[in-house]
C-alpha cells in the first residue's frame, strides 16, 4: 500500500491526471487474476463483466481531458494499479490478522520515502488545519475500512467498489466548490454506479439462494 501511494503521487506529477485515473481502472482486473492465481478463488463471471463496464465508464469520464502523457508517469500509474490490487489480495489472504500495525507501518514507510522531498513548513495555517483533518480523521477511517473489507469480500469486488472514487470525486468538488461536472462525468458515473449497484444486488441474490 505504501508503494501504491508513492507511485500514485509520482504518476500525477509526471503525466496527465486523466491518464493516471484511466490506467488505475485496471486494478480490478489485476486483483481478479492474482486472486485466481495466488488464492485459488473462483471469481464470478458477473465480476469480470463488471470490470469491463467500469473500465469503459472510467474512459468515458476522462475522455474529454485524456492526453498523451509521459511514459514514466503512465508506468507509475500502471504500478499503482498493480500494487493497489496486490494489497487487497494480501489482505484477503491474511484476513484474520490484526490490520492496525499494517496501517501504522504503511504510514511510516510513506513518510520515510517522501520526507527528503517534503517542505512541511512551507504551508500556511489554513492548509495545515486541512492536513490535520485529513491525516487524523479522514485517512485513518478510510484506510481502516478499506483494510477490513477483504475479510468479507473478494479482492476484485473491493477494487471495483474503489472505482467509485472517479464518480464521487467530481461530486464532492461540485458540492463544495460548485464546479459543475462535465457530461462525460455524468455518463461515465452512471455506468460505474449502475454496474456496482447491479453487481451488489446480484451478489446478495446469489447468497440468499439455498
């Protein structure tokens, strides 16, 4: 997870953000392959269909701003997708282990890797408050829930759900900054959200069958 976070930051610095996010949509595919190879888990056919539709939805969302990025940035994005998927596979394999030390270690590794590049005293007071809110509240809750999810769901399903970020990101920006999402965002978001809702309902229906 530490590697995924560092690669993500480098990717958005070295290539277009739209390139990074479209490439990240490959994470569920990586998770599905690794789950099959390393965990010998059967991945439902509906999940593979969902992966394809979500990739299409991501491409639609960022089609308006998709540009030819630098090769190294695109490679970092691909590495992010791979390590992000691998995280869920590892957590799925070790789902009975306490995850709190893992989250703490991840934070230490990220801090150690970016410390030489950081300028912590260059930010103003208001930015510092937001960083505290992010580091002490938002990220700990998000990562704790994210790391608990593999106890209950296969890795590809979790990776699919995380693709909601592509939809919720523009929504939060619109809610807070009144920045109106593009038509592509609405269309791609409809595809992603509709796919995830359908997969969830199908999964519940399948579990309820005798």
